């Protein structure tokens, strides 16, 4: 029995040392970062800022690969099928945790088939932006206009935070707003700019540049506090009492069975990059709180969120499509 215990201890020690060796050698080549949305959305924009800094921390290059489609299922499935060696990972939105509650058929299990690496940031809210031709400059005028005619609002897909923000506003203000889902935040913003829809709910990283360039007009922020980069823009709650809608999270995942030393190496590089003043300010100014928690903490939160959104969907009577 004593010899067996010694063997088990030595075996565990050998595995730990092997894992440390793998982590020390990693990465030795470029890493493919899949964004399961088209270019131009908030996950894409934030990723291109953050992972340039992560490159410096890890000493390698990230190849950003936009693979939008099917409510982020297409890109996620590519990560699920990748070799679990740390050279294919994904940065996605909290819709990844919502999908099991709203989609009847999925090619994978979000908990079983993926390794949570870290939560990048938590969104504090969305901008409410309108096409400049719509004659509204604040939430009260938007509500008045929507009572005259049904308004269309674009989002990055069914069941995501933008969808929920718009549906909550329509419900609380008792107005008619038609949800028009697109394949990502970029196409959804383009639809508002072109006039296909009148209203959009982008993250600050997407909405602020369009507002400043005059392509869209920001009229409100859905969070509990005003957006740091546009302090003159009021919150929706300043007009619609009790209204608050956050923007969920961004999170990094790898395939199932990703070695923990590699997951931790990635997490530590991301966490350190988020502390860099310019990177940190970019997230904060655009309405996001930087995170970067260890894999164990992030995995626990993610599992809880999957259960939470399933309960919310059931309580709301949402039938999976």
C-alpha cells in the first residue's frame, strides 16, 4: 500500500512537472483567435485592442479569424473541434451562455466541450443610437416617436444583450419596437447607419466612433451610470424609472481538455494586459469593467450563468427555436 501511494505521488508530480514544461514552451508559434462574429462588432473591436497587448506579453502573434453565423455557433464549433493545444482559442460574448436556453439544436455542449480560460470584461451597458434622420435626441422623444409609428431596432442576434436591452425598453415604456437580428454587431450597426432600421444598441466601442463621426446619434446609455466617454449622454433610467440593462461579458474559451498550465498562461497574459493603463482606459471609457479572473473562478461563473439564463428563459416562457 505504501509503495502504491508513493507511485501515485510520483505520478502526480511527473504530470505537474510535464504541465509546467508545456506551459514554459508555450507559445512557440502564432495563436488563432476566433471571433464568432463578423468584423466590426464590439467583441471584435475590443479583441483587436486587447490582443495586440497580449502578443507582447506572450511573445507571439494572434491571427484574428472572424467566423460569424448562426448566433455564434459556427465559430464556436470550430473551436470545439480544434486540437486542445492552446493554438486555437475564442473570445466571445455572454450570448454563448444564453444559446442553450434559446436554441433547440446545438452541435455541442457549452460546458462539456469547452475550457473556460478567463472572463475578459463585464459590460455595464449599451448606447442607444439612432439613424440621424430619425427626429429624436433623447429617450423621451424616442418613446414619443415609437408611439406614433413602430420602430425597428437592430442587434447582433437573437437572445443577446442588445436584444434584451431593446425588449426591456419596449416593455417598460409600453412602445412598439420590432427586433431585427443580424449576424453580428458590425452588420447591425451598418443597418442603423443605412436606415434599414432606426435604432441600435451597440457597445460604446462601436457606438461612440459612429456618434462622433455623425453616422449615428447617441441619445442614451442603458447602464446604471452614464458612459465615461460620453458623460453628457443621459441614461435611459433617467427617463424610464428603474430601467437598467447591462451588456453581459466577453470571455475566452478553448477546446475541451485544454491543459490547465496553458489555460493559466493565457489567463495571466490577458489579466496583465488588462492592467496596462491604455488598455484599461479603453475598456472603462467604453462601458466595460476589465476582469481577467483565473480559469477556476471563470469556469464557476460561466456554469452559473448557463443555469441562470436557462431559468430566465423558462420563467419568461421563451421556447427554444
